[in-house]
C-alpha cells in the first residue's frame, strides 16, 4: 500500500497558460487515497494565500471523509464557470475528488428604485396596460426598463454606450437606432430585437435594398421607370437598392410606408 500522505500536504506549479495551480490534501478516502483540494491564481503569492485559506477552512483536516470534504468546501472551491447561456444565466462545473457535476446558475437582480422613480414608472405604466399596445420604440424601451426595475445607466452600461446616448433612445423624435446597440438592449430585456423596433427601423434591419428592389420587380418596372414614377433621380434609387445610401425616415414614410 502506498504511503498515506499527511493532511495539509500539497504542491504548487505554474501552468502552461501562465496561471499558478496548487493543491493540498484535505482528507482521505476509505482506501487511504488522498482527497485533494485545488486552487488557481494569477500569481504565486495569490495562490499561496488561497492555499493557506483552504488549510484554515477545513477543521480537523486529517479526519475528513470524502463526503465531508464535498460538504465543507467553499462555493468558489467547488464550482467554476463553464459557460454563459443567457443574460445572468450560466452553467457551472464541479470536480471534487474525481466526481464531475454540472449545474445551472441564474442570477436574479433586484435593484432598489428611488421613490420618485417608482412614481414615474407607475404613471407611465398606467398609459399602457400591455406591451403589445406600444408602437413607439422610445416607449417600448421605457416600458421594458421599468418592468426590469433598471435605471437608464444600467441599460447604457450593458449596451456599452453613454448614458446620455441611451436617454435619447427613450425620447420622442429619434428616428434611427443603432442595430448593434439594440441587439444588446434586447438581450438585456430578454426579448427579440424585432419587438423593440418600429416599422422604419425594421425596414432597415431587414435590408432596405432588397425590399425596394422586390417592390419594383413586383410592379414589373426597370430602375429608370420606377425612379420616374417616384419622382426621384435614378442615381438615388440605385444607391438605395445597393444599400450604399440609407433612407431617411421621412423618405421611407413618403415612398415605402
């Protein structure tokens, strides 16, 4: 039989990825085999501190069984991130004493809303009893933000934009919404991005060029004939169909709404 390793015994090494890995003996299986607790860090000093914390964490370390080790291990020692599935939803993986487990983790967020902000939300929600009643993107964003209990700053930070930029998103009169930013905001609100956009922005998202061309082809017109019918230059029509020039909202409303 191999010599029984004393509790607290361990090793430290530097991994190929540059991180430091260490392990200590925190107990023994019935057959006498050691049970290791692993720790990882970016520096040797940080790793040493973690190992000392683990030694201090396990009372009566020499007497711990395999089950007791699993029960007493701190959360961050038992579980680590495997993958992110959705917003605030992750898959964790655990590997203790050779037993591999996976588990879901969902982080629920309950921000504290100031009284006057809460009153603003109540007044706004009285206008719309249901999301399906809302047509303006600005109102949709505000409605969903209130439903999530988020501040404008929270949404802006998640989308990677300035707070002042997001404030304009919730104001009337804004025509164009950046597709990249709206994708991030939709992810945060957990809705399809199409539900956030008005008809004009949906027209752009779905490809203005192919839609204009489809309308023209359905009418059986050449580009010149269609340009003459619309009363615009042939050059403008070609640029619209080739997505070289984006339609203004007023132009879309006049010709294609």
